[in-house]
């Protein structure tokens, strides 16, 4: 089995800052025991394709990158382990169950549908299968991200976390916003609760300054990872960034489009601006 998570830290000689990026949804290693019945080109629309590549190189800025190698439809690190769709299981779930708005769309902890309409399996999953995915994939991902965040927090007394995602260019009938075109970028701080407002504004102002249309907390405001790690009153700042896929890829062909290189350069500049902000705010 491939390692479920890759951690890239700054190299020797690079000055470290308390900044962690994580890409939970860009993994491509579909485990052999998944056995989906849905065709791969539809299944793969659930991925945040290329997001790991768009943020590649943040270690050179003194930051850490944590990325999942497994696909989010197998098990989603951005959900709680209680977000269980019990009706999709062949047997009883013995742990606590707390479904979210995503659960009934088939996009809870273990996804069962794509876009709410394409079933991923022609069978019910067993509780043991789901538990195995938690133990072997979800937990190692959370442990790795938490370890990096806590190590830097204890060294600096503050931590800044960017949770990296991409979104389909349009919503659909199963999403909060419905079938409409989306902004170029959506920033999510769970309505101002997961980071200082200055952090969100720094990123928004950078992107708006480059001419992008930037929305905040709509139609996505951040889910489990920013909720878990963002506690601004403890100087822990966590912000979700959603990049509109039209800025870099063809969503049907799952291939880079002719805007990829420009967008990649903007993401590199944005990451440098974030690193400069963290450097100024974390001097020890
Ligand atoms: Zn995502």
C-alpha cells in the first residue's frame, strides 16, 4: 500500500515559518479493495485534480505541505468520522453517527455518489470496510497534519494553515448554490470563526488585486479540517481556499487547460504573499 500521506518540510538552509498547507482531495491512488462499479472518468470528477501540483514548492517558502495520496471518494479527510451514511452499509455501525448536510447527497465520510446522481458502488459497504478506511487512511492523514501543526505551534506560539481545494466551475442540483457559475476563488473561514479576519483579507486582497472574482464563505465556508484546526483566540488560523477548476483544467477530460500555467504562477505568488504575512505576524 502507498503511504496515505506525504509530508514535505522545508529543506536545510530554508528559514522555517509556522505555515502549513494541506491538500486532502488531490490523491490519485485508488486502493484495490475499493472496487467501484462507476466508470473512472466520472468517479474522478470528485478529485481536486492538480491541487497538489498547483501548490508544489511551498517548502521553498519555509512552509510545510501535507497531501493525501488516496482519493477523497474512498474516504474523505474533510469529514468527521461520525459522518456515516448508515443506509449505505450492509451491517450495523457501532460507533457514534452524526450525519451532515453532505451525508444524504452521498458525500459524507465515505462517498457513495458523484454529483448526487451517479452511484459509486453496486453493493453495500460493510462496517468493517469503513472502519478499515478510517484506521488506514483517515487517521494517518489527520495524525500527520496535526503533528506538523502542533510542532510548529509549540515552536512559534502561533500557526497558520491553508486548506487547499478546487471546485467545479458550476454548482449542481445537490449543492448549496444550485446550477450556477461560481466565483474564481472561494475563501472559507466558517463565517469568521477559524482565523483572524486579517488572514482572510490578505488572501482576498491579493487575489482581487490580480483581477479575480473572490467570494468569502459562499457557497463553501470550510468543513472539518479548518473547523478542527482554526482557533483564532489561541493564535491558530485556518483558512480554506477553493480554486475554480475553469482556471486550470478541463473538467470532463481531466486535463490541464491553456490557463494552467498562468494560474499556477498566481498560486505561487499568492503562497509567497501568505508566507510574507505569516513571517511578519509570527516573529519570535
Ligand atoms: Zn476539496
